[in-house]
C-alpha cells in the first residue's frame, strides 16, 4: 500500500472540500428558497430520529413505522466491512477519522478550513 504524502493528502482534501462548497452553494440559489434542506451527515448520525422528523416535516410527510425501522437498522447496524454498505454503525464510521495521526488531521483541516467553517464543523481537539 502506497502511503499518501502530506501534499497528496492536502490536494485530495482541498479538492473534495472545494466540491462540497460548490455543491452547497447551490442551496443558496433564490429559486430553491423554501425548497432545499441541507442536513449534514454528522447531524444524521448524532440525532437520526430528530433529523428524519425534520426532513419529513420539510416535505410535509409523516414519519412511518417503516421509516423508523429503516433508521434503526441503517444507523445502528452491525459493523460492515464496506464503507458503502447502507447498514452500518454510523456513529463509529463518523468518528473513524479521529484515529488518524494528528499531523494528517491538521493537514486536512488546513486544506478544508473554508468548508469546515461554512458548515459549522468544529476543529479536532487533540486533548479531548
């Protein structure tokens, strides 16, 4: 396995975060006012039932038992070997980055500072 250099990490993170900023800006288009709802993955992981309720209310639909069951299964499932599997322990997946080396986290945070600030993400605290 080839290890990514700090520059490769920075470039990849900057590219991904630039796409996130560009995609997110679409939600600010005037024609989407009251027709667009942004929900961060982290918020879905931290408060899945609250965010599903919020999303369904936004589209004026009731949250059914089938939806609640899907949230139960997909957010709290057994650990999966695939990052693309719908059923996984979402909290563990969302926190996995915290096991990276601090220097790599700092490179990513520097490359993605605008994205992190725009979407309200807190920077990593090595002391917590």
